[in-house]
């Protein structure tokens, strides 16, 4: 399929207007029409529903769009890789919590020293691992172990979840029991950490509704700083806030803080391990 046709399709699906699409691409409206018609002939299905006022994707068009976005992303990655003359480049995928806890300072150091460049993609483990398999990333860091032939998954860092809150909101300076935890406002971070996620959930009754649930640990911190509740977060992520006294750790009295393992995943036979060792990463 022609790349220009695919890019035209993506833009039209976004703007839902032939005239605006043509203007943004600096082409005639008839060219947009012809490109979409050519794609529909190749696919064998209508991609858009058209009437006098509205333009929308058909069911087949919506499915096609998902694949087109991946095709264009792969094409872009391929061209970049072919054109790159610098050998020491690392494309990393990881969740925000791992980035801020382990990687931000390392990247700063490497940028000061030079010799390597980075492409950092933040997101959920499932998306990052798919990009790794699509060869859009070189290495993925995740809280979840990954088992698939042709890939190396190795533990590389460890941490623990600790219960934190603001000093002003802390009702249990001497420590907290599991029963007492049920009485506080708990802000839930959906780590998707498999057994760790289950550990946190199991501290509360089934079907508990939390005042706030969020899937990005760093986005939870402002609520804690404002004294709006308690939450479990990684110790290393919390270290600067604890040292500054802006947050405090609440010790568990009848349960233990769960351990966190961070895994590094990369394609078997790739030079990732050597590159990481070369730059002390």
C-alpha cells in the first residue's frame, strides 16, 4: 500500500473533512478522494460513511486505522534505523515510575558525558512490550516478568512499596494495622503489578470503592502532598519527599511492605546488554 495514501487516510479519519485534509496536505481535494478510493479498492471494503454533513469511519475503517498507525510507525522506525550512522543509541520503553526512580539521573549523566543518545517512550508494560516485539524499542523495563521465546527477561533492580501520606494528614505516627488502614482515605495506584496489585487490593474488602484510582504513580503524589490521603508507592520514588519532610512513611504493624522487582526485557542476541555495561547503565 502507498504510504501517502495511508497518511491521507489517517489525517482524514482525524479531521473528518476532505477539504481540510487537502489543505493540510497541500494537495487538491480530488487527490484526497482518489487516494481514499484506491485504498478502499485495495481493502475491498468501504472505509468511510459519507452523507451531506458528516463523515465517519466504518467498522472496517476503524479496524484498518489501528493497523495503519502501526504500519506508519514501523516504517518511520525502519527509516530512522537505516539512516542512523551513530551506533550507540538506545531506545527504552518503561513506565513513568521506573523512569523517575531509576533512569532519569542515569540519562542526565550520560548526556553530560556524551557518547550515547536515547529515545525514551513512557507507557504501560503491554504497549511497551508490543513495541519491543515490533522492533520499535531496544529494551523495556517493567514490573512484570515477560516470558517468550527469543527474549531475555532478567531482574535488574529491586524496591518496596511503602505507605506514605503528608505529615499533617498522618493519624498513625506510630504505625498502622491492616484494620486501621480500612478507616483512612486510601488513594489507589493501579500498578498492574500482578501479585503486588493483588496484595494492595487484598488489604481492603472486595468491591471497595476508592475516592481516587489512577494508573500513574507520579500523578498521585500531588494529592498526597495536599494531605488528601494515604497510598502505597515505591520507596525510591518517595525518597526525596521523605528526606524533605513533605511526606512521611507509615510503618505497617501487622503486615509487611511488599517487594518490587524491576525486569529488563530485550531481544536475545541483541547488543543491549553490552551497551548498558559500556555506559554503566
